[in-house]
C-alpha cells in the first residue's frame, strides 16, 4: 500500500524499542515505552511549512500523530509542528 501525506503532514517510520536491557532481561511489548524518534519516509506538499526531507531522522512530541500500519510496519503521520528536532 502506498500512502502520501497531505499539506503539512509528515509520515515517519517508527524505530523499534529495545526489547532487552543491558543486563540481559527481556522487556515485554506491553511494558515498553513508545519511542519518540523515527525516520521520515514521506512528506506532504506544503513546501513553505515542511522543513524535513525523506530519510531525515527526527524526534517528535510524545503523544503526537496518528499511528498506522503499512505492510506490517508501524508508521506515524504527524503535523510538521509536532516534529521537535532533526537528529544528525
């Protein structure tokens, strides 16, 4: 399935949380905290507002966006205002 965000929206592929601690303990999915970083995979067409490009690694607000599953991969569709940093 192909999805293209509209206007000032950005689609981000979520990073996987670590499922194992440094000490070797496994953390179940239900106990893991939602990640706040991901990689931009698509951007909307509002070039005046959007400051990121496909491939950028970004950090976003904790409760931002709409989570969608595309081809069994978790993505988040966010407004550009919800992206708080580009990670270099």
